[in-house]
């Protein structure tokens, strides 16, 4: 009986341990999470001002081109305003309600969408605000969506004010981006169209003539379907240190104009390391020469420089990140060595061929606590070499931004399709002790005149390495980055990157791969299949013993109180490794307890004591 019971208990423990290990395996083999293309509505201006100089014909041609070049599976619709009435004062009441849906969003049918513009005749008013409401109503409720607005002038029907309508759409809880295209517009109309786009986190693009519209509209639409999805808590950077708003840990969203500087106040506690990064989002293809510069520097509370300037110089990459990392210590000198308020200064300089007007800028702030007596973790290691991953290829639909990057399931071969002009992002989560290498392969295809490049970014969006800008002519091409990563370890912060990163792979988290496909001529082209080979190496290991909780980046819980230092250091230093091993750890603790219980069951009961006196 006792022997059978022991055997049963041992069997149960074995099954439990296997189940625990199975859960670990399942945790590490999560399916690829792929962001989908968002449904989209194009809103086309058919007001009376579109009559002269073949404007309407150019707009129709641009819509036909975007329909032909739409990615497979895209859900696009079309609305038009101004085609149902004239533009006399007597017709204004009806004309300001004149918005028609010609094609509802659905699986892309290039022929149907292209034919829907054939009968449009420009005649009436410009009810932009009303058209935004109508277009938004065609998109699935409660889900991300996009509107691409094409107009050759400002609204002529307010109320409703179109910029306020855009703000209302942004505040109703729906993730809706409006991207506006100004077709030969004046400054007043450009300001209104820019306001509409920025109110929802979208972009404004200028198309001075018909040829530009045929090029810009398909590009903006493709980017809207898989767009750089700006994100963050709204913030308005100051014009100097005295007006700098506080920027705590997390992601903030602002905009920065041509040749403008913005200031933000960041409070750094004693012993903490601060990381701040400004990411500018450009809505054009750039050029073959330098088009923009984005700089960042750190100042003390009085405006004195604490760290040298880091400058990102842009050619055609759709994003630019300028970052600084600092820790108030004696080596920084003066008030820069004291904890407290610092100022993060961001400067944008537009060069020849740069983006006109303001561009969105995301500000990421991270605070890393000091390390306690538990140590800083393992010594830094060497860069890994690329190892070709095995297994069948997996489809991974990359995102258009850091915020929508497709999460890749570690090592593997991944496939995607890029259109000329796209920069697509993928994410690989690395724990302490893990490293990454990757390469990009483009198969042979139709003749092309494109360039391609790949990049890697760290958790704070600092660029870690990149490849050369290689031509793609339709022949099989392999893109090899100039470097790889070393294992993620705390002590890597003592190293400097040749391209300017303050520290290399010194914190765990989301590491990013970006793949860019550019057309130097700015022309549209056929989609190109892309193969992304990712090699993740190293096992998760114990990290540093942080005091006061883990890294604060706005996505994690606030740092625990001081009396929780021991337990919080264990959790923040171990990372996912601790949580993955928790079931096995609990089973290991339970096993001896079950054994002792069985021993008590097999031992004879102790003799009863002598009774006391009556």
C-alpha cells in the first residue's frame, strides 16, 4: 500500500515537472504576432476649384495608380465631396452636406476602386469637416483606421471646423489617423491641412502639381495602410530651459518645425542612469544626399552643457533618432554631477531637400536604477557571428513604426513584401545574456532601380548598426549588416559605438530591425519579396541586482519602496527567465515536502503519553 502510494506520488511529480517544462517550451514558442493593414478611406476634393488646369483629371489618375499599387488584401474605400451641387450662395446649404461614398472599404479590387472615379465632375463647395465625419463612419468602429484627405484648398463650409472634427475623432477612443495631401495649396490651406493631420498623429504632404500628386498619393496611402504610427502622451516642448515641460519616464509625442529647438525637463534621482531619445518622423522618401539633421544634448538646470551633442544626419530613412545617456556623477562636473532636474534639448535642422513644415517627434525617457550589492551581472562578451537559422519560413507582416513593429519569435526565417518607399520595422525581445544577428535577402525578380538598407536599434531607439545602401536591380541580393550584437549585459555600457550609441546592448528589452526599400527617383514600383533571417543566440541569464525596482520606461510599474529592495532586485535582474522557471522552481520545492509526507505515512504512529492524574 505504502509502496504503491509512493510510486503514485513519484509519478504525479514526474508528470507535473514535465507539464512545467512543457509550459516553459510553450512560453518560448509563442506564435508570430503580425500587425494587419488598417482599413482606409480616401477622401477626394471635387469642389469647383478643381476644374481648371486638368486638376480633376490628375486626381483621378492618382487614385487609379494607388488602386493598382495597393498591397494585396488592403481594405480601401473612396469618398468625394463637392460633385453634387454648384457653388452659388443659394446652393451652399446643400453643398456643405455634399459628401458621397463611391466605394466602401473592403478587400482591394483595383478595377472597382479605379472605376469609381470615372463619373466625378468638380462643381461645388469644400465641406472638409463633414467629409471627415462621413469617412470615419465607413471604417470599422473601435478598430484602428486611416483617412487620406486630398484637397486643393481650405474648408468653405465651417462649421464644423475641420481641425476640431479631427481632434474630436482623435479623442473618441478610436485609433484613427488622418493623413492630408495639399494639391497646389496656399499657405492658409496648408496650415489647416497640417492641423487636421497633426490632431490625429497623421502627416501632411505637399503635391504642387499633377505629376507630384500621382507620386505622392499612392505613397501616402501605402504608408497609411502600414504607417509609422506615432504614439505617446502629448507634450509641448519649451522654446528654452525656463519653459521646458516635465517629461517623465515613458513615450511622449510632440512636433518640431524647420530649424527649431525644443526643451524638456527630466528629473534624474540619485544613482539613476537616464536615457532620452527624440525620434523624428519624416513623410517623404528623402534623397541621395543629406536632407535633415536631428540633434540632442543634455543641459543642467541652469542651461550649462553636460553632454556633447549627438547628431543624426538623414538621407532617406523615414525616421531619425537622436539620443543621450547620462548618469549624474562627479566626473560630469559642477551641477551636472548632482541628481535632480536636467534639460534635454532637441534641435532640427532642415537641409536642401528636407521636409517642409513641422514633423512629428516622439520623446522616449527611461530611468535605470542603481545596482546594489548583488552585483552587475556577467562580464561583457564578444560580438556573435551570424548563424543561419533552420526551419520553414514564416510570414511576418512588419509594421511601419517602432510602435507597430512585428514581434518575431526569436531565431527563424521570415518573409514579407515591401513596396518602394517603405521602411518596415520588426521587433526581437532580448533578455540578459542574449545577442542577435540578422541579414536580408531579396530574391531575383523583374528589373528594378531601387536601393535597400537594413538597421538595428536598441530599446531606447539608438541605432546600433546598419548595412550599406545597396542597389537592387532585380537580381538576387543579400544585405549583410556591418556588425552584429554582443550579449546584452550591464557592463556593455562602458563601450562606445562607432556610429554614436552611448552604450551597446546594456539593457534588455525590445530590439528592432528595420528594412528599407527606396527608389532614388521617387517613383512608385512593384512590391518586392523580402526574406529576413534572424539569429538569436545565448540563454537568458541573471542580470544586475537593481535597487528600487526595474528600469522605468512608462510601461512598467513604478519603482518599489526602499524596503522592497531585495525582492525587487531579484525580479528586475532575472527578467523573463525567473517567470519562465517559476513552475519548475515551485515543483522542486514541493517534491521534498511530498516525500517527507510519505515518510510520515509509512512511519508508525508515536505511542500515546501516560495519562495524567485523574
